[in-house]
C-alpha cells in the first residue's frame, strides 16, 4: 500500500539508518514511482549503500534495472541528477558471475543516459573472449545507438541520425547480429 507520509515519518525517526533500511525506502519509492523522493534519497545516502560491502549497492542496481523507470517519466533535471550521481559512484568491474553488472548498463539506459550507457557497453562489447557479457553488451550497445538515431531523427537532425544508423548497421554486421532482432526495450 502507498502510505508515503507514514513511511517517511517512520524513516525520519531513525537517527542512523542502516543501508538495508535506506534500500527499503528507495525500493518503496521505486515501486510507487515517487521518482523525486527516490533521487533525493540516493543523493543523500548512496555513499552509505556503497559502503555496505556492495551487497546493498548490487541490490539497488538490480532493483533500478527491474523498475518501471524510463527516461520519458523523468524531467531533464532528474535525468541529469541521476547521471551525475552514477558517474560519481563506483562502477565495479564486471565478471561473468556478477549478474548485477549486466544491470548497470540497463540503469543508465533507463535514466536516459545514452552516452554513458554506450561507453559502458562498449567496454564489454569489445572484449576478446566470447561470453554472455560480450553478447549482452553488443545487443544493448546496438539498441542504444538505434535509440539515439531515432531521437535525432525526431529532432530533425536527419544527417546525424543517418550517420548513427550507418554505424548501427556497420557494427551489427561486424558482430553478426541481425539488426531487425535488436530489442530497443531494456530487459527487466
């Protein structure tokens, strides 16, 4: 149930909130789509969550990736605040066994940080060994590049959009991925 005032009042009575409680409140805001409150909590407490042996941090990233968050429901200012927050936080180095790393790029996509998500995915799209991470990163890199092209096309930037579309097709061909099968919607 959505009892935002009661939840917030209870939280304010705690003097030193533990990372699990902070994560609970952020998850509450995510679930009920109270985006501004979620961002304020993250701006205030993200460092505490990161300090918690990364357990709460991984859980937060997973929950954000699984949320109904989209760039369209955030204001430009909210997207910028989240992007800045994530750029300043520690992005861990992924390994095959750490599934939350897959979620990190999805979170960047969901906040509309296409430039940052492209940089993130590119790191793993170009690794030498064939892996699930590499395949995932390549698929998502292509999806983000396509979204960029579509956005520029809507803005009337047809030449730039055409160049991005060419890059999308060139990469899809070199990575042997059918461009028609690239899903623009981030996985949940």
